[in-house]
C-alpha cells in the first residue's frame, strides 16, 4: 500500500477499499461497489447517506441532517466526510440500496400479457431480431458452380422468406466462409441479424448450433438497470439481474446528471458508467448460467430519452434547454461493440424508440407490452419511476406526456422517506382513533417509508382526519402523535423504540406538501391529456399502472389523495416492469420491433411546461383530492364517512 | 549501415537500396520501387529481367537466356543474381516497365460513349454514389421541436427523393451532430453514401462545402492498376495515374499468384500489396491536385474476379480448383477503411460485380461502359488484357467466357517479345520482297516487339508467304532474313546494328506457334459463344475491342491471322479501357451501379475448359487463319493475291 492511501473497511459487507486522502466516504463506497443511498448525488442536501463511523478520524462538514443524538452514536453523512485516516464504517440498513426490490419483472407477463390485456390482439410470432438457422447446402459441382456466398444466400432464401437482395454479410465472416463451408461439409449454422429492412449474416458456424442463441433485454432506468437473459430459440427467460445505475452518484434525476456531465466535461464518463453497468449485468448472467458470451447475439435496451442518449454516447445537453431537443428519437441498430457492450463481437444492440425529450423508449416499450396501440378501449398507461410518464389512447391515437412528479415517491425530500428496501414501510393504516399499523419490506424493524407507504400514509391521514383537504394538520386532533417542533408540526408514525435506528419515524407538514405536489403533477398531467383530446375522466375505460412504485401502490389510496382520477378500482391493472417486457417482446419478434417504431412515430408528445391548461389543473390539484371535490364523488363519500 | 547489408545503386534512375545478402537484384529493384520486367515472376524462365552489372561481385546462376556476348558486356538476369557485395546495376531500356503505355483511359469516352455506341440508349443521370447536399434547416422552436437527427432527415427528404426510413447515420457523425448544427446555425453540408437500397449519412460539415466531393475510379488489372480522380459534383475527370500491380513479382498471371499465396501463406500480403498500390495512386492524385484526402468519399474498383478477391482480402484459392468457385460475385459496399484503403475515414468502397471465377468486374464494367445490355445489334465485346474475356449479346441476353489466350501478346514466351514500352515495335510491315518496315513506341531504337507488333508481324509473315498456313516457314524463300540456328529456323526482323541492345530482333518458329495458340484460343472462344447460342459469324453486327492490346491492334491483321472471325472491318470499334470507364460511370451514377449489378446477374458464364465444342474449335483454329479457309473468305482472297 502506498503511504498516501488509506484503507476504508465497510461493514457489515466486510469490504475493504484503498483510497487517496481527500475523497469522501461516499466515493470510497462507490469504489467498493457498495450502493449507499445518496439521492441528491452527494450534495449533502438529501441527508440519506448516513453511515456510522466505528473507528478512525475524519474531517466532517457539519450537517443539519445529523442530530446531536446521532452524532454521538457516530453517524456522519458519507458524502460530507473527507478521508484522512484509515476508517471502519458501518452502513446501516436504511442507507443501503437494496437490489431485492428492483422491479425485475417476470416472464409470465410476456407469454400471455398482450392477449390477457387486449384480448382481440394477435400475438407476435416468434421471429427473434437475431436468428440462427441450420442449413445443409448442396455441394457445388461443375453444373452447380455458384459462388460460395451466393450459395449461402440461396440456402437462406429457401429456408426463410428473405430474398438474396436483402442479405448482406460482415466482411470478416465472408473471409472465413470458403474454408468453413468446406471443413463443415456444407452443413452450417447461420446467424442472421435483422437490420430492418435488411438482414446481415453476422456469423457462420460449422454444424447445427442453432439452439445456442441468446439475447439480453435491458431496462435502463434512471435509478436501476435490469437485465433479462433470454434463450432466443425458445423465448424462455433464463435469468434476471438488476443493479443500481452507477450514474446515481452524479444526481438522482437525469437533469442533474446532464448538468454534471456538461459542467465537468464528463459526457464520456457518464456513457461508460452506463455501458459498464450493462456489461456487468450481462457478464453476471452469462457466468451464472455457464454460457459462452459468444452466443449472446443481441441486446435490446429500453430507457428514457436521456438514458438512451448516455448509453449511445450522445450528448443530451439540449434536452434540458428550450426547446428541449433530443439528438435522435429512433436509433438504427448498431454493433454492440461500437459502444463497448460486450457480447458476440459482431452482435447487435437495439434500442426502443423514444418519442421526445421526456418520453423515451421505456414508454414505447410500455405501450408495446400491453398493446395499447391495438386497444379498443380508451386506456391510460401510467409509468411512475424516477419520472412519471403517462400515455392516453387506443388503437386510433396515442398522446403522451411527462409529469414532473419529482422523486418524493422514491423517498427524496421526505424526512423519513427511503427507497423500497428492506425495512421500508410499504403498507400503513391509521385507524379512526389514530393508531398506526404498518408492514415493512422483509418484515424487518422499520427504517423509513417508501413510495407506496407514503401514498397510503397520506390517504390515511386525510381519511382519519389528521389532515384536512389542504394537507394541513387539523386543529384539535386528540392524539399525542401529532406534535409541534421547531420546524412545525409532525405526526409520529412509529416510535423510536420499534425502529431500526432507534429514531422516530414521522411525517411532517413539509413532507405532506411535497407529496401533494407530486400527486398533483400526475393528476394534472392526466387531466391535461384528457382535455387535449376533448375528453373527461368518464371516458377512461382502463388504467394500467407500470413501474416499481406503480406496481406496489394501493389504487384506492391513489384515488383518495387524488393522484388518480376517480375511477372504478376494477379498471386499474398492475402491469409490472413494462419497459423490460417491451424490450423482451422486441428481442423475440422482429415484428414487435417494427411495431415499437410505429408506436414511437405515432405517439403525440404534449409538453406540459408550455401548456397553460396544465398549470391551472396543477393548482386545482394541490388539494386532497382536488379543489373541486365534485370531480371525486367516491372520495367525497369516503371522506364524509370517515369524518362522521 | 549495418555490416550485414549491401548497397545496390541502380542506374539510370540513381536509386540506392540497402538489402541483406542472399537476396536477388530483382528483390532489390522492388525494394527501390523500380519496375523490372519479370514476366515469369522471378523463376528465371522468361529471361526478361536482364540488367547490366557495372561494378561489384555476385553469385550468378548460369542462364541460357544470357548469350556469351551479353555475358561479356556484364548482362545478368536480375532474378538469378544473388547479392553478396555492394553493386552498381544498370537497367537497360528493354528491361524497364514503362508506365507511359498503360491504358489510362480518358474522359472523352465517358461523356458520349453510351450514346455514341448505342444511340438509342438514354444517358445515366448524374447522381453520384456519394453525394454532398447543402441544407439550410429550419431552426427549432417550441412548436417545431423535432429531434436533431429527425430534423436532418426531414431536410434531406425535402431536397431529395429519399425518405427518412431509407436514411441511416454513422454513430460518430450522430455524436457530433447537435454541436455542429448549432455552431453552423443549421446551415450544413451532408455527405450521403448510397448503400442501396439505403443511404448512410457519413459526414455533416458546417456551411456549404458541397462542391468538395471527390471520388476515385480504379481499374485493377493483373498487370496494371489505373486510377482516375473525379470531381463528383461536376463529373469532371481531374487527373489519372497508373502503376504496375505490385503482385507482378509473384507471377505474371493470377493463377501463379494464387498458388504462390496458398503455398507461402501469403494471402494477406497479396491483399496488402494491392491495397497499397491503390493507396499509392490515390495519394499521388490527391497530392498532385492539392486536395484534402478527407474530401475523397468514394472509391469504385473494377477488377477481374481474382484481383477483386485479393483486394477485399478474400481467399481466391477455390477459383483454380474444380468446380472453380469464387467466394462471392456481388459484394456490397464496404467502408474503405475496412480494407485499409485511405480516403475519408467514413468513405465507402464499391466494387463492380463479378460474373464467375474467370469473368470479373472489369467485364461487367466493360458491358456497362458500352451499354451492351441495351444494344439492339448483336455485339461482341473482346477485352484482351493478361487474359482475354469475351461477351456476346444484346439487350435481351448476354453470354461470356474467358479465353486462356496466355500472355504471348504481352510478350511473354516470345524471344523478342516485350511489354508495350518505349522502344517496342508496335507496327510492322513485311514487303513482298521481304523487306521489313517498323515503328517503335516513342520512336526509340527498337528493343523488342509488343503485342500489336507481334500480331502484325504474324499477319505479314503469312501475307508475304514467309510462313504457310500451318505457321511453318516456307521452303525456298529467297531472303537472308530467314536463317537456321541450333534451335531451328528464325526470321530476322531488325538487324543488331539498328537495335538498342545491338542484338538481332528475330521471330522464331516456336514464337510463331505460341502466337497461333493464343489467337486460336480467342477465335475458338468467340465461335463457341456463337455456337452456344445457335449463331454464326454473320450474325455479329458489332465488335468492340477493349483493353491495352485491343486498343492498339490492327483489326485487319487480326482477321488475317484468324484471331477475329472474318467480319467487315467497319464493324470493329476500339473502346479503350472500358474497365475504368465502367467504374467511372458507376461513381457518377448510382443508377449505373444498379445496372452493373443487373449485368453481373444477367450474364451467363460459359466454361470453355469443360466444353467439348471448344476443344474442337481450338484445334481447327490452330491454322492461319483457320483449317477451314471457307470461314475466312476475305482472307482467302487476300492471301491468293499476296501469293500471286
């Protein structure tokens, strides 16, 4: 070890990192591949990256996020603690990013989802973007002396519907062709990549190895990256793996990351972080299933527009400046090696088409996954991840927008908010006599509240009358849980005796206003889309909730707080990680890839920021559930009952 | 200088080469980029690489090609002289390869050739394979917030007939796009490469630089490589340059080179030699015209099938083994950098389509250049280079073959034969009283006879009665020019007093038989093609002679010796280097490129070696002009007159 480096020992993981002085404990954690929750990207503003210093001296910057009590126990903010000694650092449960709740998605939804959701829609036929075909070519003779490549094309044409004019071949493969055809006695397996409208022969192998054909579907989220390993010859999902997006350290939302990259000339670094995340997932999946990476021929990525830009190495700077322009929406397939994604060296990487700056490939994947583009019924797709994107439409038209919901449902900006990780309160009930019942992820002692818990909490606060419809704590509530502090009133959810950190879990007036702003953004986005089509809430026949938060929330509570319009709960369906499902459908079926492009082109993007109607709606929606209670008859009734 | 190296000083070029001991003088000449005539590729069999040793000692292997008289003057064979001393070597005129007579081709033939030759045929419209278009894109606004790439595509579509779906972009160009569009105030020049049926945007530059668009047309012959520099925005031919094919040192014909490459694991070296020849021509043209190589966007190469294989780095081994298979006939455009051809780093390289193992892209270029595929008249195209390829047909059908004429018309295997270089006898007449009149290239003292001279010589020998119709010297000819030697009879053409080497220029009985075999191969190929279509000589309406030899020969003499069938001389047209003309037409016009592919597909290749009829015809054609004189009525008449 060099003198100028220090050793940081992280517990409970027992991981040791060597790092130069002057770096922060957060930097050291990234070096050790440990994910510490740092929603603000290391600014010191979110206060989520608390760790316990067990030995060693540090220079700490004071932080209002650390109470005197915590400071005594050794709590520090990892992002604000500079290293100038060897340290032993304990990462408490609530500061860990836990991969177990990343919405990995499952296979069930593929095989039957389109039919189940939109029963009239024909399934895509199994024709993977990259296909392996076994061929026994006729041996050449003086009477049949076609050139090797033309013979190969003829063989392919006779086994498929692809004419020779639509075929091309990688020069490196062409070079090997004559020797290979002869050594294999003209019995070969051809790997055909769809580069619509053409097909490229990316490999020729001796014998029948057509079953060795794998693909990777990737959902590149702002927060998490999920990959599925697929057997392309059977459509089976073999395995799945997820990780946090390494860019998290440079900002919780993608606008922060664009700014960081622009100011620090770090566009290339951002790009490499993402490709390395993808490579890490691929290599984990390949190793765990003892496959040869050479047999992984295709990667399909679905991500929002900014993530798609970073992945491809494209500068997203103009996305955050008026008039908010992406470099490109629909990107043609590239060789994965062009962006250093490591699969078969001739393999291709496809992306799902983006619609505009704030509606990306994850959403076109979502529309594809439920075949909203073929729906008879007027449907609403709501994907609430780090952002909230909403699509309204049916087989005839599709409009979409992005709601700046902010990350409060991911726990950011909320005193006891946290990501959906072990120990997070995910379900909560407040009884009429202000008792609180809750359930945590993994049934661990509670550390904080995640999005679905926060939503239920808000609904229960209003149902139980703790807060009024403006979100303010009601006067005259008879419970010790409601108490005043220097920072205003707060409601005690869980007493410190029960919590993991031995610290009260509370919700403050400021938290409530944050959550109301977030839900108002989603509601007003929905009503602006409806308005733009001259429709109202009654027109909505189906609602599909997608994404991590969307899959765990309680629909009734979402209506109660006015995040969703007042619709029958039976119309609400949870559709999971539609981004990865759409990516998988594309991998399996070139036809689905074409449809995704049509969807990308067909969707009309409505910019909310420049929409006056939206601002009006937003203001009216900053109530529980809404300024105009008549828009929420079921809630009106419910609240009357509960207030009785 | 290292001790283990010797210095070879070549005169008259005054070029000094350092080389290790054990190498030959021929090796040293190649190292100095000096082209010494070595038709046999350094086997010592052709005896053409004579040089004069002016100082230094060497180990020479005895050669029957060096007379005692020559040995006294210091003549040695460069290929058989091993170096173990510093040497001064003089390369005499007749041993030099002279680039001045490489059929570079000219522009005249392009602009009007198709129309002049086949008047009914519409000219191709000017639409180069790689095009530069100046665009002023509308600046984006909130109401027109299309992504940068989609805006670019819309701009292209509005200026051309190319729809957005047919466009793709190089990822590196896409990366630069957002900054470039903004810094150029949305006024840009786009370089569009035709990758039929798609188009690739290979460059975007600020401002209007659409005039800076150049291309290179290359004729890759077995012996010579010719390149033309073209202004693609005007179709003007700016300059031309030629060189000898560097592979010459490994064999005069391509079969020898295939064998050399296979036996010496030298496929890659053969490939590199060719690409370096092309690079050398391109860089010479670019420098001489003070252009930026970055503005050279396209290269179109026309070559026979083996040269096309070597160029692309494809193994041509199976071309010389039954059933004679190329790796590929029609090759899709590649990025020039893929085979290390140095132009714009994103520029493309196109090849003219081959028809089969022995009829290549030079011939499809030839057919294209005279629009034989549109001819109303039944036409014959004969391209006599190192090989002789023949096409018969019209707008309805095309058949072709390769005649193994051998290289005797390039001077190989003929005592005083030489390539068409300064001092070569190119025209010759033998008077009825056996006097000889001649004209040399450059009017220099004669050094030998080139192809056109040999053909006239043979015709004149038979016209003057020196030889009979079997090719044997007639008995009882009263001239001292006809004399006997240890190796049989020979006819003195030029006395040593007049010659450059002070050595008699003669033609021997063996020479005459060699020439007869060559002309018989061409004649019997023509008649086999006619026969295969159930036609005879009378059906031929037009004959086009192409290639180096074909452009200088005397048509009447070609009929007299029976190389061409007995047709009206007025039907014979000299069309020059049709290989480069076809390549240029392709560069100028994407439509021509499509037609070339159709031609490649449309032509039926007839293999002569497996054709019994051909062998019969060949035997009958081993006479002057033919066993059956009735097939040559004009010659019968001519010879009667001359014998009178």
